[in-house]
C-alpha cells in the first residue's frame, strides 16, 4: 500500500470514528470589487457561496477566514462584512481572521468581521481611509489640437471629467462623499474593536506591520491559521478549505463587479466600457497599483 493511500485511509478513519474537530477555511484574495472574466476579484457575488457553505457545517467548531487584499470597493467590503457577521450570529459560530501579506483599506474592513484577528509580523495592516486618484488630460488634448464634444442633461453630469479642467466645486463634492464613506469605515471599526484600540489616531489612512498592529489593538496577535487552530482546538483539528464555485471550464465563476467610482475611492478603479482585452489590461494595471501602494 502506498504512503498516499495510507494517508487517505487514516484521514477517512479519523473523520468516521475519531470525530476530530473541524474548521472550515474561507480564502479571500485580491482586490475587492474589481472583476474581469479572467480576474474575478473579491465580491459578495463570488464569495457568498463559500461563506454560506462554511457556516452550514453544524459540526464545525468555528470558521476561519484568510484575507490577502489591498482593498477596493467599500460597498462590497461592507456587504461581505455584514454577511459574515450575520451568519456568525445566526449559527453561533466564532470567526477567526488571518491576514497574510496585506489586509488594508477594504481588506481590513472585511477583517474586522472576525472575533479574533491574527497576522504575520510583516503583514501590512490598516489604511483606514479613502482615496480617489486619476489624471487630467485637458492640456494634452488642447496641445495636440483635439476638440472633445460632450452633451449632457444635468449640469453636474460631467463632474470629475478627466478631459475638463479641475472644478473646485467638483473637488469639494468628492471630498464630501469621501468623508461619508470614511465615517462609515470608522464606525464599523469602532463597533468591533473600540475596547481594544490603544490610540485615537488610527483613521488617517496610515498602515502598519503586524507587530505594530498588535500594539495598536488593530489585531489580537501574531499567528497563522494552522498554528492558531491547532492551538485552540488541538493538534487533530481538520482545516477544510471551502472552494469557490467553478464555471464551465473550471475557472472561478466571474460573478464579481467592477469597483466603479467607489472602487477608486478605496484604491480601486472603474470600468472603461472598453472591449474585454482593454478592460482586462486596465484591471491588471489597477490591481498592480493597489498592491504597489503597500510595497508588494
């Protein structure tokens, strides 16, 4: 009998007779709300099935969520946060969150759904803030002699247009939106971790290593999913990865949504409405820029 066969028999025997404690594991990796056919990103649409399956296991001792995300859409972040908390309360299950390279901005937003948060000493944690970025092309098209013609119904329909000079009223309006979104982010963090935070100056958009995040109360300790779950539930604990739904050709179903304007506010970007290849290229550049903000 091969070693592989022996291991399979042993695992089967343990599941049937020894009833080892079991913990479903959900992995959320990539930008939030930035989806293309080849890069589904993280959204409630493409993670809901995994989340539901994890909490359906009545014999599971808890649910572990592994996050590796530089942020993205605040709407998708909130929706995933709410779904995790709702199912945790309905099923009376504790959520343990483990952060890998980065859990920043929307990634940290989702992370605070956990009852206990852990990271690596070198993980990047925080970035509790809102950002919008873009380019201005008005001088470029004037220089090359291009005349842009846009017709709107509604005087504010051209707000933040990249081919028009910056308008102070547009910038003031954008900052109002950012303030509202930032306040929502802060309220969620405070509702989950107010008693653990050691400073009032954590909502500036700054980010820290895992080691510093423990001191600040942003996370509860330094560990990884296997080490912590064995520590809590014993060395025989079974970590069962909950896999995402697969499409016709074996790829993860691309049910996510683009971040749009608000994806940009959390560090993501919006769809250009271009053909698939161009859209995929832009999405790849946006994704690269997101990770690069944290030195990754």
